[in-house]
C-alpha cells in the first residue's frame, strides 16, 4: 500500500500564499503521476492540479493562473504553490495519483483556510 503525507496547510488572509507538499511512500510518480485534490465543506472532492508521469500539468479552471505544481519524480513528491488565495479555496487538500480512480487510499489531508 502507498501512503500519501500532505503538509503545509494553515490559515491565510485573502490574497496570500501557501505552499503545500506531498510525499508518497513508494515509487508511484513514474507510473501514475501525482495530483492535488480538495474537499470544501458540503462539497465533493475535486481535482485542483496534477502532473502526469511525463510532466504534463492540468489545473482546475478555478485555480488557473494562481496555482502551480512542482513535481519531483525521483522523490515522489508534488508541491502545490498557491498564490492569490481566495475564501473559496478553503478546503482540506489531499494528494494522490494524477487520475482517479486511485488504487491507493487517501491520506489525512491538510487544512487550508482563507479568511480575514
């Protein structure tokens, strides 16, 4: 089984930035790629951004131009740089493989709260 460990969440004011990190416990990046997802209160989990094994990135429309991803295939890590944060970005952020459904369990996630 693969474990995903997310970190870097917190409370930030609107317009601020946060950097989330995710590390997978096994070598999965080269096969599955990795992605960031989020679940806001009362909503379903949705894709935020992903990187394929070949480095192709994909972003949700809501975050395009504000979020970027940095992948490290050798370390099985994916960083999500979030800029110009909005209250609507408030959610628990999770990482997993780039395309769902995933064969692996979800981690604990990291809470991001955007509020003044």
